[in-house]
């Protein structure tokens, strides 16, 4: 049979056919044996392509998500042979792998504590449960690990038209988060729980939650990360490296700086304007888009430069305080009532001297609750560039209660 499946797409077609059989409810063991017989030439990226093509052919993302654990289990024997990629310390992949090790240490410890529950006395079981609760709280740190994948790594898959697997994996992330949150909440609300109830809860709820964490680690190290190492460039990884601290790390903090081979690479283009685009460090706009974004923001903005000169105010039909073009180029001190100029001068003086970065006020104005903030604008070297005034009507926001989780448009 090997000569019939040495072509990659033919091999994927065979895999897809067998996965469809799983989807239709065929016996998992029979499918597993057939898959193993055709996977001698397969690699980790075949699993990604298989999922993408199945979704393109009409199997829903929800169905693929449900089958994800099943077909990973079926393919496990073959995936076990895939080596987890290696990376130098400081590289984003190295950080992901170190976090996985820290997570697995916690899940192993939790399993040990669950086994302890069956051995200790009724009085000692409460202490064991407390340790389990502590470890579960630590496991919730996996949220940062997942968010870095979702917001920093997955976009590079999508740029390469590999949308399906990242959406499936994101759904599995959410399942794991829900498992952990639910278990922790149940433990926090439990009172006077008996040892037998603890053991039952551990087997029925805690173990599935930590299995979800462990299964995701397996998928990352045997499928996602090997594919990522083939797919992403050094520049891509460097972009991830630079942005990772903004999201944070999971039970591990990188000890080493990382520079791509060949030296330091700038992660973003310097600010520039072209005929149709204004390029900023985190994205680009057309001039029309930028003007209308500022017009749409639910806040009023005014920018005063380092020489105390008003340089910009945002447009908007519902401005709280009047602004007109003649104030542009005017000293900010002349734009305020004389009785409040001393406050303006004090804020700017403190900002320039680096004593403060924010000044906040709130007032009642025309029957509305108005929140006013002044922010010192500085460059990466700390040089003062000016002051940004942000004004917002918080009246309606302060009146919000409860939750709105379903789509419901506000009435005009």
C-alpha cells in the first residue's frame, strides 16, 4: 500500500476519509488500526492540512473541535515519534516549552494529591484539598500561555492561510479555561464537604480539567510547535518575542534575552506616511480611516505639545466641551478660564519635571457625570512630548448593572 500513499495529498485524502468515518460514528479502534497502516510517511503538518481541508469541505469547526481529541488519540502512536522542537533560551518557543514543563509539574502534583485523598484521614483531607485548590489556582496562569498563542502566534498561521487549526485550538483553550474556572469556583463554594465527596469531585471534575491542560500540551509539542518552526521566519519569532511581555508569562519568566541569528532585527517600520497609508508601530490606516476613528471614539481628545501649544482636538458631533479650529496653535493657558490656569500650569510643570504622569478630575456638568484625565506623553527615552486631555461622559456607564452577554443593540 505504501506506493499508493507516498504522495502527500493522497495520504491526506486517506486520513480525511478515515476521520470522516469517525465523524459518522464508526468504531474508533478499527479506524485507528487503518490510520496506523497508512501513516508511515506522514508528518505533523499533515494533521493541520487535513483539518483545514475537512473544514473547507463542509465539516463544521464545531464538529472538528469535537473530533480533535478523538483523532489526536487515534494518531497518538504516530505523533509520539515526532520530536518536540528545540529552541535556544529566550526564544519564544523555548518559553512556551518551559511553561509547559511548569504546567505538567502542577498537574502531576495534583494527581498525587488526589491519590493522597484516598489514603489520609477525614481530618487530614481538608489540608489536601487546600493544596489542590492552590495548585489549581496556579494552573489558571495557563490563560497567559493561551493568550500569547491566540494573539501572537496564531496570526502567523492565518497569514499563511492556515485558519482552521488555530480556530479549533482556540476553542479547546476556552474549554480548558471553563473547566478550570468551574472547578475552582465549585471548590471555593463548597462547605463541609466530606472526604468521599472530595474524592468523587476530584475524579469527576478535577481530573478532566487537568487532562484538558495536558492534552493541549501534547497537541502543542507534537503538532503546533513543529509546524510553527517550519512556518515562521526569524523576524516573525522576534515580533512575538518583543510583544510577549505585554501579555505576560505562565509560571515561568524567561531568564535570557534573545536576538535572532544574524543580529538584531527591527520589529516594526518607523512611522511613515505614504500616499494612501499612515504606518504606525502596531498597524496602519488610510487618512480617511484615521480621521473617522477619532471622530467615532466615545471620548474627546485634545493634545498640547511640549511648548504648551494646542496642536489637535478630536472631532465629534457630541463633544462635551466646545473646541474650534482657532484654538490650534494657541497656548493652552489661554484656553482656560483665568481662575483655573494655575491648575493647568501645575499639571504641565509636574509632567515636564517627571513628577507625575496622570491627573484626574470628575465633575457634574449639565446634569451629566464628566470624567477628565490628563496624561503625560513621553517617548521611549522618557522625553516629555506633550499632554493629552481625555474627556468622557460616564453618566450612562455608571448606571450599568448586571451583565449583557447576548447581542442586543442600544435603542436610538
